[in-house]
């Protein structure tokens, strides 16, 4: 009935998430409201964690891609489950530090890291830094020498794989702002430079081919390509790469028609390629890393709104306006991302209308979706947009000087605030 396993309908006909009545949540905490189901987050983390242990014989690590959803409470949950973090900014690093996260289990990404960020990464003892380009390698070498450090690094590699996803979230092809290309020989030349460096240690290689990918074949192809590169480094430079990070990008169910494979199926098939290629190429199996983000938190989150106006334009469309919109979910205007929605207080009724859900911003393009099936929605109804746990809170903005919503975690019928709603004073906090 719903796109996420943690959603249901109670005896009142109300939508529930993690066993909690969403209408009650809206009344208690106000709207717009992000709601995250802790139990499902932990279940998803354990699915990846257990599969990595099973298929890589304890030689694998799960690093949650914190860009999908980063806050203190999320860092605490990931740490409690024994997993690592993928961070992409000094802000994400700082959040991890303040949460007491074990920084040796953090990988630091970014295609244009600043000197301040590199110094902070070294100060806080991140496990490895994923270097994106030669100027960054040289800057890191200088900074590390100045600080008396010798960090482990990985190189971000473009494996030239077609990920069969939206062009805005494809990252593995040669025409990408990320990393070193294999086809041109750029990546191999970078490895030679890194091996010669005195203040950094080349530990591994990394690739990420894109996001929201349903096909397993591109992941298998990426693994094969990257292991071939590792073998080339060993054979021609006599240097052993100890770690291989295959990134994330596993697709989730946003719509009823979406049919993602179970996480374990991805890992079982890719690990089979890793084992056979290592044997064929005569190389030791590296320590394996993956970076799931959306697949951990996407289906675990929903966003609750209150319906305001309803506008019916005969023979054209019906607008249902909500008290949020693109400031709390910009993915429709960025990627035309599709969602499913439910009138939470009428969840037991059929979704027999097609509507356009309009946000409240002074912007014609401020929409959550068009031609969306929905129950008859009227002013005062609570509306839930499903599978919003990834890249909604983390991409939220204050356009029109709107306050960013609160984040509430639910767990087995109980709820708690994880991030407070912004106040009006927060809006002007940095004004002078």
C-alpha cells in the first residue's frame, strides 16, 4: 500500500510512521515537520553492516554518506551501530566531532576542499582523505608536513561507467567535476605522484558512479574496472593498494512502480565480482568500503504539512497548497524528483484525485509534484510526503526567509526532537 515498510494506517484512519500517529505528531510539533523512524534507520544500517561482514569476511566497512542527512543524533546512531561516516565539508566533520563520533572511521570527501578543511581533517584525525585532484594532493602534502602528520589518502577515480540515472546525479563518467579519469592516464599519473610524496600515504582508491541506481550491473562493472586499476598499480609500480571504496548510490522506492533490489543482493553480486577478479588478477583482496546514504535514511523519513488553500482550475488542474515547499524539499525543482503523498488524516480513503502540490513561496516553480494521486484534500488537513528522509533536511534553505522545520525521531511509538525548528531570531542571527 505504501512505498515504505514503516508506514501504516491506524484505527482512526490516520497514517502512522514507526507506529506513531502522524496527525498527532503534526499537532504536537507543528508543521512543516521532518519525521525520521529510528528503528528503520538502524535496520537499514544493520542490513548493510551484516552483509559487508558476510560477503567480505569481516574486511569491509559501511560509511554512512552524511550529506544525505546530517545532525548530531544521526551521527550518534551511526556510531552506536559501529559504522563509519562519509563527510564532505567542515560542517559535517564538525557535527561528527561534536557528536563524539570516532573520527578514525570517517572518510573526508570534496572536489574543492579548502586549506581550512584539510587542516581540520588532520587535527581531528579522520581515517582517510579522498583526494580529488593534483593541486589538492600538493596542498595536502604541504599542510601535512607543516602539521607533522602523515594522513592516509584515497584517490577519487572516474571509472567511466554509465550509471543509468538522472544526469544531475551521475558522477562516474569522464565528463564529471569529480576525480581523476582512467581513460586519459590521468589517474595513473596521479598515483605515481602520490607514491613519491613523503607526507601522505596512498592507502586506497575510490569511485562513486551516481545516485538512485536500480541496476546492479554498473556496480559490478565499476568493481571490475577499479580492481583492474589496482592490479596495474601493483604490476607497474610495485605498490599495493590496501583499500577500495565503491561509493554508494543504491536506489530506493519513491513510487509504487519503483522496484529496487534488496541491499544484500547488491552486495552479494558485487562481492562475487571482487573475489573472482582478485583471484584472476593475482592481487590480495583490498579492504572494501561502501557509502550508502539515501538507502539508509530515505525511506525512513516523511515530511508533514498542513494544507492551506485548494484551488480548482476547471479542465486544467487542482492546486493543493501547503505550508512548506521547495525550501524544505528542493528536489522537485532541481531534479523533477517524484514522490507519493497521503492526506494523513484520511489515509484509509482512496487517493482518487490528481493534484499539484504547491509550496508557499513567491515562486511559480515552488511545487512538490504535479498530477499526484491524493485523497480529497481541504484546508486544515495534514498532508504527508513519503520517503523524504534523504536530501530534504540536508538541502533545506531559508528562501523567502522561511524557518527551516524541526526534525523529530520516532521509535516504537515514542517521539523526540532531534533538531529544533528555527526561530525568527535564528533567521536574523548573522545579520549586522
